[in-house]
C-alpha cells in the first residue's frame, strides 16, 4: 500500500482531482479476534491512502457453500476484502457503496454464483 501511494499516487495524482482506488486489497475490514472492531490493517490502509470506504460492511468474500455455491473451502469465513476507496482531494463528493451479488442460473447445471467473490459498486455524485 505504501508502494502504491509512493510510486503511483504521489507522483501522478493531479491536485484537486479525486482518486478512486479499486480492487482486492486482501485486507479484512474486521479484526478476526474482535469482529466488532476494524482491523489494524484496514485502518492502516485508509490512513495510507487518506481514503474513505463509507459506512457499513460489504462482505465480498463468503466461504460458505450455503450462501455461495462457489465457496472455496466451505469454512465459513466472511470478510470484506475488496474495495472502492475514495480520496476526495478537496472535491465535494457524495459516494454510496453497495455489495453486488452476481448470479446467473443456468450457466452451470450445479451452480448459480458467477464468482467465489462478490463485487463492490459505488455511485459517486460530484457536487
């Protein structure tokens, strides 16, 4: 994350232009030892990028076959690992995040889920 910031964001970000960092940061939002708290890695990620992720958890990794028929090991782990991070950089933005579960019955006779991971979407209004 520090390398992304130092090698990509700092030299190339334009002043006054918001940034949107999207992808699998493999950083759980919740602390595994205390799920009521945000993890230290998650807080580090937000601080490093000076970013917002919005309220509410959006579970993007659900390893439970009863909820996701493409679950990898069926051990029940559920985490938010994929993000659309918003760095306003002085621009008045109103972002709204949502988890998207993409399914298509019929693509496989045994499955309906299209991925073992769920997607994140965001609508961002520039004020």
